[in-house]
């Protein structure tokens, strides 16, 4: 299964929890694991707090400080910072699935992390049945 995510700035976190839940709900798998994977080299997936939007902005401000956009990188495309951030965050996450519902903590959400937007992006979702 694939979902589309439209981003509208260079660096952005977008809560995709409900889109992932919707995709999984149309799958015959009800119990197991859900793999959520970014299909890009400059965009990642992470799980973090989706209650206070300040958490998102703190994460983004901090990662932008740790990995500045300009730093005499060699990569000709000019977006090495986005590649580095993507590897630091990771391309995918796994979430347990119980009775057709994603098992997440009260404050947890699944975020698509854009590091070289704005772009139209794709996320692949695989529901793996429990053995
Ligand atoms: Zn590049």
C-alpha cells in the first residue's frame, strides 16, 4: 500500500498517523506489525509526540543546527544536509497492529519528515501478519 504526502516547506514534520491507520484498515491483516517506509533519500519516518506542536519545531530547529544546510559538502546536488538528516532519523518505523488498530502510546504519532521540500512524496506501508 502507498500513501501520498504533499509537503510545503524545505524542512517539515507531517503527522501521517490517520493516513497510515486508514491504509491499514483496508488491509486483510488485523494483527501483526505495520512497516511504514519513506520511498525517498531526503525524507524520513519517525515516531514522536503529536500533542504539542512545539515538539516538532524543537526537533526541526535542533536537527537544522546539528546538520546545517551549507557546510562545504561534496554532493553536487546541493542537498547533502537532507540526505544526512534522513539517515539520522531512518527511512522507516514499525508499529504493532492489534485488531486492525495501530498500537501507539497516548502521545505518539507517526511523522513523515521532509528534509528537502516542498515536494510530492510517497510512503510505502506493509502490514505483516502475526505468525
Ligand atoms: Zn541529493
